[in-house]
C-alpha cells in the first residue's frame, strides 16, 4: 500500500508504534524507568447521612517515597469523589477524564450526576484497556437515589459495599472495619473510624504513610478534610543548622537585576504602510 | 436575479462576490423570533421571545437560552435544531479546553471556536450553513462580554445587539436607550422594554426568557416569577 498523503487524525487509544524500539533498547541493556505507584491505603464507608472516604498521602517509586503529601481523593462531580490506588498517573488521568464527561452529561440532562453513571463510565474504560490502566478505585457519593459506595478493580470488575478498602494497606484497614463497623454511624463516629483504619494502614504497611485525608459527602454538601490528621510530623530539627567542612568553597553570588533600556526617539517618522 | 443561478451551491461564489446560501441563511435568521443582548458595566443580559406554536405546548419544557459553561450563556434567533447542535459542540469544546489548560475557557476563545465550526459548514461539501445567529454572553477576567456570531462564521463584540424579526426597531430603541455606565438591573429593564416594543399580545413571565450573568460570574436563566417581578417594576 502506498504512503497516503493525507494525515489521518489519530483515532484515540494507545499507539503501539514504539514497542519494537523499546524492546530493542531493553535487549541492548537499557534500564526502563519505573513508574510512580501509590502503594496506598484507601477506604470508604457509608454512615447514616452519606459516605465518608479516606486515604493516606504517601506516593512511592520503588523503595523511595516520591511524594510525602500527595492527594489521593479525586474530584469526579460536586457530589461524587473517588480515591485512587495503583499507578498515580493512571488514577489521575482516568478520574479527570470521567469528571469531564460527567460535566458535559450534566449540561445535557440538566440533572445532578449519579454515582452509578460514574461507575459505569469508569468500569467500561478500564475494561477496554484490559487491566493495563493500573487504577484501583474506591468511588463514593450521594445522589438523588441515596448514598453509594463502590470499589473498581483495574480489570473493570466492581463491587457495591457498605464499607471497603483498597491498596497495599487494605488488609490492615479492613481489620479495623471488620471489628468496629456497624450500620447507622454518626458523622463523628464515621470520621474517627475511617481515620483509625487509615492510621492502621499508615503504621503497618510500608507502601502507605504520612497523613490522613478525609472526605465527607452528604446530601447537597461536601467536606474535604485535607490532612485531617498528621500523625507523622518531623520531630527532630537541628537548631544549630548545618555547618560545612572548611574545605567547601562558598561561592558569593551577586544578582544584578536587568534594567529595561527604553530609547525615546524624538520626532521619528511614522511607519510606512 | 442574476445571482439565482449560483444560489443552489454553497461553495460557489456568485459573480457579485457573495455566497448566496449565506445570504439565505441570514434571511432565515431574520424571520426568527426576536432576541437581544445588552452589556452592562457589571454584567450582561440576554433575552428572547418565547412564542410557542400553540397553547397546548408545555412551555416549561422549552428553554431557548442555554448555559455553555458556568460563566457563559447563549441565546439564538433562527432554527432551533441548528442551535442545539452548536450548543452541544460549544459545550464539548469548552470542556476540552478546561481539561487541557485547567482554567475556564475565556469568552473570546469559545466564540472563536464556535465561529470556526459555523465557517466549516460554509466551505464543506454536502452541508448547508447553520440557520442561526447566536448571542454569547459571558463574564471572565476581562469583564462582561457580549458577542454575536452569524451563519457565515463572522463574530463581533457588541455593547448591545438584537437579531430576528424586529431587529431594526429593536436596534434603534437600544441605540437611544443604551448608556455606558448602565448597571445590570437597568439593563434587564431596558431589555424588557425593547422586547415589549415589537411584542404581539400580552407580555408575561411565561412568553419571554431572560438570562443574566453578574459579577459573581455565574450564568443563570431567570424563573418566570422573577421575570414577573421585573415586569411589574417596568410598569
């Protein structure tokens, strides 16, 4: 087939053009950069007036903590929020995309978005990519039909539950939920239980750490409690500051601000057309 | 008319240098219901007649003024179904802009993209121009703005404009009444008076539609009872 002169617009989705090149590079000894995984403990539970979502704030890149205070609770709609575990870029991109689609949907229908709509959009997207989009999500919100809480796995399967945990710290958090959850919790009891579950993940799982983020969703109202608890403050800070050995060269930096040179030409001729 | 030989095909110029299909599209707009917009110092108001074909039509289900983004709204004169297509495309473009740049789309950008769509349909095969003119009202960092977009794809910023059946009377009325330091409430009153000029029958909250955007940058369509309040103030 001859090379077509017209440039076809890309149809969307992944382009696998560079795969052969990447294989060749790996065979020649190149080490592929690893991607940022969130490790993570994310949880959600339904209480008497709505849904509470919770997450830790550590993002890891292998054995290194890449971000000590990242945001894992993502906005989907004014009444729907989503916690994300897995590859940070995947969770952010997929929640952003579905949030955009739901905004358009709201304009066309003139109605508040439903949690099941977000659920269907997310699961069909993840299924289309056969698990290669590594996003494990806890989706919660309150709509006209009531409070809802769902978990979504990277391959596209979903569960509907009264309380849920995901991520590497999910077992530690689920242990807390299984022993202390009951129906009809009040807001403060719910927030305390979620914070306890996240703390359990923070202290018992290496992939989770730093602070606790909480989001409380009720009918017509949302409360985003960023850094609701900070159980890992930096305790020892040396008051003396840092001193360097005598051999270190200290460069004296002089910063000269650049001044704009404005030339005023007296009686210049007007530009010719 | 010598032009009529060239009036069937959109993509052929007539000897006088016009695209006759676009002229016809403007005629379609000119026979549509009157709509107008006024830019005040602290906001913009757009309004239109809502004459329904029969008293049996459920007027609460008809909404001519549409919201494009939280701070931009639009009204049309001409063919309703054509305006629906443009509203849908504009909303999508505004949302795509927001996803890419994470800021609300500036009014000029959205108008430019909508106008580009309308122009596309004047230079492609097998399509016809849109039979609507749009009045886009928005409030962004540059303040309140009002734009009119025509079927040819040309757009202009206006301080006050009208389109549709009663356009010449409405524009004369607006020219007399418009002042640069008008506030949003005065603008709404002026809009109602302008609509009243050419209105056949009794004007009420149910047969006109008004959309406003103020310094709070939130576009909204007034409810029939709010319009009634304004009508009483005008009396």
